């Protein structure tokens, strides 16, 4: 996949430019760059990953391509509590499939969202993993999981072929207002 594919997977769930967003499991920056394009110069991004080397690559890429987007980099385990401002939205792309027990992590991530905040997931559309992607989940599984942790209005955004595990989907959910 390329930058355009990454943008096309998430842009439909980003209601307007600006806002405070986070990219959990940001790695080298594929979806941080996509977020930067979607929210523009009036937005702020928090890129979180345990791999400081990958975050340095992420920082260089964003600074090179979107220098006017305010971006903060946190080397941290996103499954543990973090100090973040209230978020307008977040992206969790190809990151939850490393965790068998997703509910506690999802509750933690949802706690960072403002009421009405957008939760965007990007994942392999399969429920059986392998040694590299141990716990992927289909859109159908995500829709049930999202409802079980209190997210609303879950809908699929896009599908893209993948040479690894057949297909990738993106979906968006909303943190309810009350």
C-alpha cells in the first residue's frame, strides 16, 4: 500500500480539518502521514509507539512532508495509561492484532476520546492469524467488539487488497455523547 491508500482508508471518518488526533502504534508513520494530510496544518497529532527508532523515522517523514502539522512523539506502550489531551479522534492501524485480550486496551483508548470522538480501526479482515499477526479480526468481529465496549455508529469505511492475509479494512466508530 502507498500513502494514497492509507489516506483513502481513513479520510471518510475525519469530519473536518483540525482537531487533536492520535496514532496508536504509529511505527514509521504510514498512518501518521495520512492523518497529517487529512487534518491539515490546523491539527495536532500524537504519534505513540514503543519503538523509538521507528518514531524517529516517523518524525522525519512528517517533518519533511507536512512540516506545519503540530506533531508530538511518545515512546510508550499504548496499552498502559498515558497522559494525553482529550482527543477528537484516534487511529489504531494494524496494532490491536498483537493483543489477544483487546477489551481492556479498547477501554483505555476510548478513555482518551472526547464524547463524539472518532475511533478508526485498520485491520486485516480475517479472524485467524499467524506468527506475525497473531490475533487479527474481521469487520464483523470488530463491529461486535466495538459495541461491547460502548462505541456507537460503527461502520466500514473501505477495503483494500493485501498480499499479506488477503484483505485490509477500515472502520469507524464514535464515542457516545453521554
